[in-house]
């Protein structure tokens, strides 16, 4: 069984006991995180876009990727600019794909407005 999950705007294919590098999450190392924005699930060949599962993961570490160098140059103008950055990411390990509890649907009761007749004296 696997699922396609949206984590901070990026899509990941997740399976049980898989380790992923995802964009930086504001969670402590060792804490559990649940992702409920499931786009697609595959359960033994049965594809479903309307799923009621949650992905439970554990935060393993926070790190930075290798430095990306951005070098801009305009030829024959003497203009050069060098810049770079290290993108932060979080390593998570998928613990479980579990069925989410069905949310109780709240029915909205429509109240009919009664006209109040004012008596004139």
C-alpha cells in the first residue's frame, strides 16, 4: 500500500518504513507528525482519490542541503554577481498509514424566520 501525500506544497509517494527528506517542518526531533492531505491511495491495485487515511511519521533530523551557487554575469559589461544558499530540510520516517476517524457531519438546521407583526396603538 502506498499513498501520494502533499507536504508543504510538494507531493511525495510514501510507504510504510520509508525515509524522506521534506521541506523544513517546525517540529522537534523525535515528535510524531500526521499528514492528512492525501491525494491518492493504492491498496493492492485499487486506486482511490477519496481516501480516509492519515500518514503518521516521526521526525528524524533537521539538516541543510549542499550549497547551491548562483552566478550571474553579463558579458562584455563587467557585471558579475555570485550568490548562494543552503536549503533546509527535515528527514522523516513514515511509521504507519492508518485509517482516519470519520468526522461527524454537522447538519445545518435552517430556521425559518417568522414575521413579527407589530401592533400599532
